């Protein structure tokens, strides 16, 4: 059975960790790490490439031997080397490596110096204060480890929406071919486009349930069957993702879809609306006494309780029911409304494609303009631009636009907001640009007051246009920095500048709540991909999901504007 790229990459990372624990040659360790990163970033499944008879793309630092191992992993999900290494290291080391901040070096110290043989022992050692005094540890790491161990007992982690997407499509296709299956749809938090999902909920219609649940449990990606009955089943896929399937008759489809889409809070509020009319609403239909009066479609369910259809992204009981009852639901923005993308990188800094390639991909995707916004010099790791290189890029963009490429490339920058709120490039060169996207990339741990002041000061700079990824969070990895968002929004309103809704699936930054706050203040949002390669423009769809959850309509989004209108809005900030 072929492996997914994420599985291959995890295996390569694990080999690197284990080699490092064994104090293997650092170059060998690094080769595995590089290979893992490269495989994770590939746009196509390695297994699919091999199945077509194509070769692996060339990966820097990956020689023939390692490429052979990647292929073997792709084909079989197994590698004798990995099994061998796993036997050589103590079992607890593997578990410890999964905790945050614990790499091979620290794991070795814990095992050798504190004689840790289980997570429980580590927990006790942390509580006793014995860990923080080890070299290379400290109070910060102590706190993070305690937190992680305590969170482990609160059940499995949630999955990012984008990570789940790849599993949903093939599963729906498979179920669609099941015996007697009519409709198949995904419901739950996934349908509501929540940024993370706990599990996948799938609804299928069929006259007879048992053959369908059997078909479901036989899906090749299933690792474990947790429950299988006549009309429902729960499985865990090889990725660790849980999937719940419900099978209902056609006449209950709408009611069941409504029920399993949730959210629970929305369901309860709708049920209450029904009760006020003497109706019972559940997953089988809407009933007056014992008579079913609705249930085949969601529209029907809503209509019987006196409401128009409510889009899934709004179903959180955050005022959507009241708005629907008053016929004041917002018109929600759609992917097709976007005319451009105002945050993208190229090979000049840490992107993987040239400006021409990025522009061609964006045009293919139906966009009329993109802004190239490279990092600034402070980000040396990303090879950030200094004024001289930025001016060269401006000239390059002008030459490119002069070739009439069928899309307009705007001259931008993603300039660093320095610790003191100054921007990382002088006003002179910033004034030569069409827009200045500014972002915090350092000192995430300032106090709320200091962080807010820092950003407010940056917003006051003469050419500041858009605050990129406004809270700096990485979903599941880095908490947002502490900042007074209502104050930033108010400042943006007064200043006439904009906030970004970064659509990268690891970021989705701004949150839906802050999106709605910005909308209410009249501050436009730039829904932007932060593309580092041509395929990344597809991230815009995640940004649109988040925008819809934030009640945004086309008018609330900066980059739904045609180019001419956009230029006028940008001028407000750069002139
Ligand atoms: P998740 O999986 O944690 O990301 O979030 P959901 O919303 O997908 O929740 P899940 O999978 O537990 O249940 C799917 C839907 O089923 C949920 O959105 C609403 C509905 N549901 C589940 N439990 C209840 C309940 O006790 N009452 C009501 N009214 N609805 C429920
Ligand atoms: Ca769910
Ligand atoms: Ca569920």
C-alpha cells in the first residue's frame, strides 16, 4: 500500500532524530532532515509520481541512496533502517521526541542524567523541578513540557483544515461507489470551514445501512474500526484522523445534514425556534406531533422553523439566527469575487518561483493582479531585500509589466516591523512602491501594551498599507502574540489602512472574530495567500472560508476591487 508524502516525511524525520540520538554523522542527519522537508513541500504525492513511471524531482542534498529510500517508503511505507533504529533506542526516547522542544540532544540528557523511562516519570521530574536545571533546559521549556503532557490527557490533537482536505476527497469518492449509496456529503466542522477539525463527519443516503457501513470499514486507508452498526460507524484512518459515518434514508437527508453540520449551539437554537412553533426538530426531520413535515432538504428544515437558509460557515449561534429571522444575513464573499492577491514572494527572497512564473500562475487562477511582497533585510534567513535590491526588483517588475503579460504585478514589500515600531526600510524607497505590507517577525513575547504600541507606531509610518498576519499565530504551533486588536482596528480605521487575512492554512490570521470586528469598524481586509510557490495561490480558498466565518461580504474585502479602484484605495496610504 503506498504512503502519503506526510508519512514519508515523518519517517525521514524520525530517522534523523534516531540517528542523532545515536550520535551519527551530523551530515547524514542533516540529509534526512532536508529530505523530509523537501518531501513535505512537494505538490504531488511521491507514490503517484512513481505509479505514473515518473522520476522523483531533484532534491538538493538527496543522493541516489536516499532517493532510493524515499521510493521504498513511498511504495511500502516501510524501511528496514527505521525498524532497526527503533529497536536500538529505548522506547521512551521515541515518545519523548514527540513532545515539543525535545530534540535528540535533550532526550539523551533526560534518559542519561535523570533516568527517565516513561512520560509519567518525566511529569514527576518536571513537577519536582529537576528538569529545569539540566544544561540547555530552563523554566521556559519546563513550562511548555508540563503543558504538553497535561494536554495529552485531553484527547488527541485537532487537525488543520488543509491537512484533512486531502483525505476527504478520496474517501467521498470511495463511499459514492458503495452498495446502494445515493448522496454522500461531508458535514461537521469541516463543512463549516472551521480552521481545525476534531473529526470528519460524513453523511450518506441509502435504503439499507449495513452493506454501506461494511463497505466503509473496508476502505484501504482505515487503520482501526472503533464502532460499526447498521446506520453508523466510526473508524480511524492511518493518518490518525477519526471519521464518523451516518447513513440515513433520502427523506431525512436535509434534517440529518443540518444536524450533523452543527454547530451544536446552532442546532440547539434552531430546535428552540421549532419548539416555539410546536415542532420537534431532530436528525430525522421536522415533526408536528408524529407527522413529518420536513426533512429532505436543509432549506425545508429552515423554512418550517421560519428562517431562510443559513450558510454553514455562519452556524455558530453568534447572531446568525437573529440576523436570518430579520432577513439581514450578510451576503458572503466567494472565491470567484477575488480579483487579485496582495501578498506573494518570489525567488528574490524565500520563494521558489520567479516573478514571471508567479504572475502566470495567478493569471491562470483568474486573478487580474498580484503584489510581489518580498521580505526586508532584517530577515537574513529569508535573504531579505535591502533598498538597492528592492530598487532592482522594482525595475524588474516595471519591465515585466511592460511585456503586457495579461496580469498586473504590483510593486510591494513585506517589510519587518522592528522592535521599536520603525520599519526595516527607509521611507524613501517605500514611497516608490504601490503598497507596503508590514509584519512582525520577532519579539513575539512583548507585553500586550508594548506589542500594541509597537504596531500602532508602525501604522503611523507614512507608507504603511497592510498589516500582514496581524497576530503572528501558527495554528497548533505558536500562540498569537498578545495585542489589543480592537485598538489596532480602530487605528486602521482612522489611518485608512488595512489588515490582512492571511490565507496560509497554518496561519489563517486574522481570526473570524477579529474579521467581523474589522468589518463592523469598516476596515477592509486583504485576503492574501502569502504564496511562496505557484501552487500556493490555491490557499486563497482557505482564506475565503475564514472570511465567510467572519461574516465578510465582497465589499468588506480589499482585493475584490478591480485594479483601478484598488489603486485609489492604496493611494490613501502611500501618498
Ligand atoms: P469537531 O469534530 O470537534 O471539529 O466539531 P464538530 O462540530 O464536527 O462536532 P462533532 O463531530 O462532535 O459532531 C458533529 C455535529 O453533530 C455537531 O456539529 C452538531 C451535531 N451534534 C453532536 N452532538 C450533538 C448534541 O449533543 N446535540 C446537538 N444538538 N447536536 C449535536
Ligand atoms: Ca466533527
Ligand atoms: Ca464526529
